[in-house]
């Protein structure tokens, strides 16, 4: 497996982990009282938005030409850091 393929697989695994976290939060939402549901729904929506953005960036990365790969990878790394921070922030508010 090439370095590029390994990088893409690792990024996909991180998104899969986010999907698992979203599923856990969805289960908590289903069990929450009416007052908490509104807040939980907002956090869940934010988590899904970040996940969707990460998936879109990963799609762009997969489709990048070999010549654009390094630039795309660098851009993905920066975007991932920002998306990850936002996702984790939403998740921590959800758990709080």
C-alpha cells in the first residue's frame, strides 16, 4: 500500500470514529429529557456538519492528481485540525 493510500485509509478511519461518536450521541439524545434534547440536537447537528465537511475534504483528497497530492494533503491536514477541533468541542458540550 502506498503512502497516499495509507494516509487516505487513516483519514477514513478517523471519520469512521466520528460516525461512531455521532451514533453514541444519537442514542443519548433518544434517552434525554425534553429540555436536554434541544441542546443535544444542536450539538449533534454541529458534529454531523463537521463530519460531512471532513468527508468532502477526503473526497477531494482521493481525487487529487499525483502532482497536486502534496498540496492537497497539506490543505487537508490544516482543514482536519480545524474540523477536528470543532467536532471535539461539540462533542464535549454534548457530554457536559
